[in-house]
C-alpha cells in the first residue's frame, strides 16, 4: 500500500520547520500528502536504521495504514512485535523497520 503511494499520489515535502526537535510529521492537504521534516530528519543516515527513507515510510504509514506511535525505537518495536504482534502491526516504527530491512 505504501509503495503505491509513491506511484500514484502527490507527496509534498516541507523543509521550513528544520529547527523542530522531531524527525517528521504528516498531514493531508487537499488530498495530497504534506510531510514536514524536522531537525532530526536531517541528522538521520541515508540508509540503515532510522534513516531518511524509513522516516518517510513511517509518516506515510500513519495515513495509509492508520498506524499510531505506540512505541518508538528498535528495541521497543521489536519487543512489541514479539509480545503483541497485532499492536505491532499498527505501530509506525515497525513498518519503518520492515521497510528498512527490505
């Protein structure tokens, strides 16, 4: 589902909030995705864990898969997957790590 967004939807990126102490957040404006990138996004690596691409997948999962931020970070996401797989399926970081491992 997220893959199809890249092929069929308009994704706008807003870099004007670079000082915010967060990776990113997403909003939908007039049917188009608007992802605001914060300071932590620019410090993220290009690939691997908590990457720039993974951050975009994380944000898109909120709108496409109706995920929440139940747990942040690899150790907590992994623990959630092992102990509560249904909830892990609705956790944005779990989708991010899945994409980064793919």
